[in-house]
């Protein structure tokens, strides 16, 4: 009769579970979000001359009538309100005045669409962008 080495069996199971978990644990969210948001975005109702260009270096250029209007640093962070854990925040800081930040909630970020929500404290607005 063959004896079972329980210690080895348990260690093999633990190693196997670790391998399985590794396959299902998502890559760091920043690694996913940066490529997802980089590129050219045009707000609904606008055209190419009025665009936002998100660059991998953490810079976003806003164009108005094909003229560079403003440059911001951008960052995607966890939500400041823990009850909204499924949303992320896009923070824009003016390059010329880094202490000035604008925060948006990202309600949609796919390969084709970006939807940002902005609260003024009085009301909320939503901006829908399509990838160019």
C-alpha cells in the first residue's frame, strides 16, 4: 500500500493555487489605464480642431480651433470618496500652475469612449469623448 505524504500534497496544492491566482490578478490599474487613455479624444459635438491629446508622459494638450490652448499634467487615481470604489478620478493640473487641479470622475473608459463627470458643487455635468 502506498503512503501519502500530506505535507507534499498540501504544498503542491498551495503552489497550484498561487499559479491560478496569478493568472487572474489584474495588472496594476495604472498600467492598464495609461494606455487606455493615451491618444486623441474629441468631445461630443466638436471636431478635430477642438481635441484633447493624452500623452504617455502624463501630459494632456487641449486644443481649441487647432491652436494649443492649455497643457495639463494628468493622473488617474482611486476615488476620493470610498463609496464610489468602482470609479476612478482623472486629475488635471495646469502645467503653468500645478497647484490648480481639476478633478473628473471617469464613468466610462474604453478603447473608443471616455466619459467624464464633473461636479461644481452646485450641479454635475458630463463630457463624452470619442477616440479619434
